[in-house]
């Protein structure tokens, strides 16, 4: 099935001008390709920029419902994407680039495995508790804007690891 010019919502996130190729080969339902705008940025299968794009999402429609996700997000509005994830949305601004690959099944959500990378640009992350605590300790207020935050991540056995997270702004540089 090909879908063109789709406007809708995914997990209450705005999806615009989307095109999808959906296949079903029993028992697997797959989104073979997706192109569109998600919260003002781009959504596409992982690897599509390098002409190696694969299946963006697939799930078996029988228990334990194993799934795979391989998405590339570019220029997505951080406030829209993080809406509802934190206690407040005050000062959560910026753009997000993210490449994410996940595998697992719906019976064992803590067994999801994956890896990815993310970059956040021109952001005030005051609503994220760890940043708010850090800013308070450093005597900085909610007006500090980060030029860039980057991280690689791995998910395995219900734990997410990140290594070497550089944070850059005009008045502060951190690496953790």
C-alpha cells in the first residue's frame, strides 16, 4: 500500500506531508519507507541519506509482537517531540537530529535493545531535571542557550549508556 500526502499524528506528534510504503507479509506489517515532516523536521528511514535506507518500522502481528525500528530524524522541534515527557515545558526549545535503531518485543519492554546518536541545537533545556539541577549548581539561570549537545547511546538490558557527551554554549563547555 502506498500512502501519499498524509497529515496526522504519531504518539500525539504532528506528522505532515508524509509518504509511506506499507507492506504486509504474514505475520509482519512493515513501513518500508517513510518521508515527511515530524514536528517541523524530517522523518525518514535510517540510512536513506546514504542511499542505503531500509525498513523504517516492522512488527509481527502475533505474540510476542517482535518489532524493529530504524529512523532518522532531522531538524525536529524539540519542544514538540518532548511534549508530555517532563513535568514542565518551560524553556525546552531547539532542534533535534537523531538516528535510532531499536529491536525488541512488546511482551518484554525492558528487553529492548538498540543504539543511536542525537544532536540538539540552540536549546534551553531548563525543563529537563538533570539540566535544571546542573544549572542551579553552577548559578546559571534558564536563559543559557546551548549551541550544540551531542551523544551516542546504547540500550541493552533496560539500561541506556551514553559516552562522551559534549555540551557547547557561548559561556560554558561541558563533557560528561
